């Protein structure tokens, strides 16, 4: 079964011992709170960790607005960008550790062309990994817990489950990662 916003919210509701919903827009407290918390919680969780499915690289569009800094280039941040992980050198796409900063909706840099590696606002639940879905459902349940159950001990238990789910998800992400490609050398070296 493919993940959906409703199925993820139903996972959260079931953790709270609440009734399932069929739509985020239906009447009732379950749907109302699901609708309130789903989008914001999704963005929070995406930005909290470098989820491999949400990492993208992209060239930046130079901004035509006035640059009032000492930096040579001003680039517009893509609308789907939740968090920039690093600025990339346009020649070899290596990470640039200095000579760039973010201010407002722009990246300023002394290098061009501009490329970034970033966390994208992935909203299609079919693209989420199962460990991410589990962590998202738990985080939504935590936010809804007191409002729906007034049970502090249940909320504490959900926090513990969430911490375990995040450790597991981060471990799986790390296990599925590969080292950066080794630098190539000449045969004569």
C-alpha cells in the first residue's frame, strides 16, 4: 500500500487510540488536528535530518536585484529549498566551505556559477522511505497527544518511540550511504 497524507495521519491517530479518518478535510477533531499538524510537521522533520530521498542538487539562478554586499554573486534560493546544506563549486562540484552566506531568499557567494546541495520540500508521500513515515507519524501523534488524550504519560512514551525511530532511520540512512568517490590519479603517479 502506498503512503498518503491520510494514511500517515491515521498511523498517528491509531497510536493515540483515536478513530481513523478518510480525509483531512472531513469534520471532526481527528481530521482537523491532522490537517493542522501534517504539513508543518513534515517540513520540520525534513529539515531536522539529511534524509537521502530529500537531498537535491541544483544550479542557482542569478538574481537581477541589486547586490548590496561585498560578494560578487547574488542567487535566488529555489522555492522548494527548505535548507541549504552546502554551496558547490561550479568547476568540480566540490563543497565550498567559505565565501558564501544566506540572507533572506538569496545566497551570496564569490564563486560562479552557483550550485547548491539542499533539502527539498518533498510533499509526495509515495517518495518517503518507511523509516521516515514512521518518524513522521510519531511526531504528528506527539503534537496531537495532549489535545486529544490529555495523557502526559502517553506523550512521554511516544517521545521515546520517536527517539528510537529516528535512531533507526539515521542508522539505515548511514548504512545505505556510500563514501565520496576517490580522487582519480594519473597512472604515472
